[in-house]
C-alpha cells in the first residue's frame, strides 16, 4: 500500500476521529478508504443511470432474444469473411 498525507482543519480532523470511534473503523485511514469506495460506487451508479437514460432515448426497443443474437453473430462472421477476402 502507498501513503497519502492529507492536511485537515481541526474541526474536520475531530469529525473524522469521531466517525472512526462511532462508526466501527479502526483508523482514520480505514474511514477515508470507505469514503473513497462509496464515492466510486456512487459515480459508477450515476454513469450506469446516464447510460440507461441514453438507451431509453435511443429509439424503439428491439427484443434481443436468442434469434436476434444468432443473426448478429452470423452478420459479424460474414463481415469478417468479407474483410479477409479483400
């Protein structure tokens, strides 16, 4: 693991130490790691929601059952064969 030093005003240092003692964290570092992980999860969720919204706005839905994927695979294979033949 690597280190990262962070300077905090006393009021924030006291807050972190309170969260450590009340929140079941062993150290301030453990608390900060938990905050960073939660931020990563939140950002990933926001990205997923944005992509889903984009998908909903992209037009009429297409049912993607086994037949749909089989046709896609055939088209892809044919496209690859055509590129090799050139």
